């Protein structure tokens, strides 16, 4: 279970490429992470409908790390995404 005082969000991904890059980066650094997925199968999202929502963004993955690892994880993830050409 992801509790706000035990985990901090590092990244929100919409594509499998981003997901794999973030997971790989955190695993190489030895940083423990957890994640949650919401999407078209989520009852809350289904009730809202998909009007104006691109199918690329139909599933949302949020990646969390422990508060002590947050700054290092954020730096590593941003650097990896920038090097992959997907920087913010």
C-alpha cells in the first residue's frame, strides 16, 4: 500500500518506454520503488468517460520511492529521460 508519509512520487509515465526507462534507472541505482496504475479499467476513470482523452494517455503509471531516496531518484530519472530525449 502506498502511504503518503512512506512514499514520495518521482514520476508519472504514460508510455511503456518511459516506464521501462524509469524502472531500469531506479534498479541500477539500487533504489526501492513502488508504483500504481490507473487507466481504462479503473472504475473511476470509466465513469468519467474518455471524451477528449487520447488513448496514449488512457493508462497512467505513477512511480514512488522512499522519502530518503527521493532527491537522488528524481535526479537520476530526470537525467535518464533527458539523455533519452524525453526531458520535461
